[in-house]
């Protein structure tokens, strides 16, 4: 009993009441989906179903789809309640998702950009930053709420982060699929060589005309969508297909399991670009392929991201042929979270290509990519290094880094030598072929000269024939003109005769009318005479 503190009854009641209220606060929203008849994993107090993300968000969505069907409910902790309530506390404790230095840098950067645009007298470009600034400068009563400088900074940060990370990740997946599917890569290189021969600069029209490039990018985005979930908040209570959605509920569409649903995609795990061809694209439901969302609030940078991805793929395949190597995984397991597995870079080999073909020997690795992987690995190791490290261990680590850098430089030098040797061989082959063509050209010219007299005589004979035909045509033309003149004279005479006949006809009608009038007068006189005789 000594372990139990001797507290008063009022204290015990207050303590029990506080614990009950805390428990109710942590679980009050967990039964919403059960009341609505929506299945889903059982949420924990305060945490909800967030612990299910340990093996990856995509893995969690696929498991829920297999277990609960097309609709399920999850509770991601108390995020909607806690964050607005604790925002002032987070600011006081300097707690932020991103480093404070990074936030300050973006804030000062946007502030300077805004100040420069306000001070300049030149016409500014109409972009997202200018549109957000216009909300502050607008005096119209119908305009929306003006954005603060911090809100403009936050939006700008989201634009930069989302546009950079999502596009670069999607390009990496495209390169991986091309390296592991050489037939698709060869077909795409052939299309690029036809549209842009001799490694011509990439143009917008050329990108839009490459149909196979478009379907390759679409198929990659189907397998690896940039956004694993699409979220919308219900503005009011609504019922859709018998499911009641209360106001304020977050409705999420899991794109990853949707893009791999066998009901809509035959053999969903296979990389098959032809499923997006013109013949098959019409049969795809637009609401089961959502790499950028859909509707009026889809991704703002969709077109820019697609153009950037296509441009990068074209420029790489114009100069290199991608191949997997020993370090390349046979299949990317995107369901594993980064925390649950050891970090391991994906390496591909890039062979310099001439007219879309790769040579038999020589390879040039992505030097910048390998260096980036080295920096990430170094940072990862540094983050796991204990705080108490002796000076000797630090020196040994520095020596290891220098050795690794030296090895990378040696590999780069050897690969550059191989590339230069292959380039010299290719240049010599081209020079030899050009020399042979120059030797054969004079022979071809002499043969053409011998054929000239015959061709000239044939041309003169054709000219004579044409002149004779021209004379005959002129004679016939003069005859036709004389006949046409005679016909016109006859027509004129006929018109004159017609006018005469019309005049005679008029005179005849007048004489007939005069005779008729005389007959009527004679008849009247005879009638008067007859009446007189009767009287």
C-alpha cells in the first residue's frame, strides 16, 4: 500500500476524470467509419492506423484493398485536431518539418523577388508568384483573400519541391524500365533517330510527335505514380453510391493499388507500353489512371513535368544506351519503406551510342549520379556515427573517403579513355568511308557526261514535237475563232429578224383590235336599225 500515494478523494476523482477525458479525446473519432458501415483496420488511441505504414504506405494500401475491397476507412492519428491547436507551441519551440535555415532562405528569396517586381517598371511575367502577389495588390471587393508573405513562401516551396522531386524520381523509373527492357529501349531510340536525325536539338513539336515516347512515359507512371494518394476534403455532407461522407472528411484515392488492379489492367505487374497505344487508349477508363489526378484541381505542373521527363529521356537516349549491371536489382520493391531496409543505390551502365547503336566495348557510367550516391551514403554513415569518435578514427575515415574518391577518379579516367578510343575508331571509319565515296564520285561524273549528248538530242526532239503540236493548236484556235465570229453574226441577224417579227406582230394585233372595234360598231348600228323597223 506504500506504493500507492495517499491522495485525497478529490485528487483521485480529478485524476481519473483527466485520464478518461484524455482517452475519449484520443478515441472519439475512431468509431466514425464503423457507424457509417465502412470497413477498415482498427485504429489505436491517438495513433489511429498510422502504425500500419511501417512497411510502406503503398504496401498498406494494397493490403487494405485486398482485405476490405474498394472502400475502407483509416485514421491518421489526430493530425486534423492537434496541428492547428499546437501551432503556437511549435513556433515557440522552433519545431518544424523542414530545417529553419532552409525556411529562412526561401522566405528571404521570395521576399527579394517580390520587392524587385514591385520596384521595377518593366512588365512582369505572369507566373504563379505574380498571381499570388496580385491577391495582395488587388483592391476589388470580389477578389479572394490576400495571401501573406509566409503563405506565398510556403506555396513557392511546395511548387519547387513537388516539381523537382517527383519529376526526377519518375525519370529514374523510366531509365530503369528502359534498361531492363532492351527491346522497348531500341524501339524508342529508333523513333528518336527518325524524329531527330544526327542528334538534332530537341524541339517541342518533335516531342509531341513521338507517340512511342508518350506511351513509355505513361506506362512508367502507371507502375510508379509520383503521388501514391490523392486527397480531397468534403466541403459538405454528401452521399455517393450509398456511402455517406460527412463534412470535413478527407477522401483519399490510392493510385498505386488502383494502377495495379487486375480488374482494369491485364497483367498489371508487367511493363507493357502498348496498352497506351492509340488502338487501346480509348478502352482505358480515365478515372483508373491518375498519375496527376483528374478534374479541375489536378496537378498544375502536369504538362511541364511530362515535357521535362520526355526531354530528359530523349537527350539521354540520343547519346547513350542503358544497360543493367551486377548492382542493379531485378525488380524494384517499392512497397518497402526507406527506414525498413538498408540504403542501396541503383546503378545502371550507360554506353555511348552512335546513331542509336551501342558499341561492343567501352562504358561510361553516370559520374554525377555515382558521386551523388556517394554523398548520400557518406551522409547516411555520418548520421549513424556515434558522437564520441577519436581523432585517429576520424583520420582513418578521411583516408577511406580519399581512397574511394581516388578509385572513382581512376574509374572515370579509364572509362573516358575507352570512350575516346571508341570515338577515334568511329571517326577513322567515317573518314575512310568518306574517302572511298570521294574516289567513286569522279567515275560517276564521267559516266554522267557520256550520257549528256543522248539526253540533249532526246530533249531537242521532244522540243520539236512540242513546237509542231503548238502550231497545230494555233491553227485550230484561229479556225475556232472564225467560226465563233460567223456564229455571232448569224445570232445578230436572227435577233434582228426577231425584232422585226415582234414589230409586225404588234401591228397585226393593233389591226385586229381596230377590225374588232369596227365590227362592234356595225353590229350596234344593225341592232338599232332592226329595232326601228320593228317599231
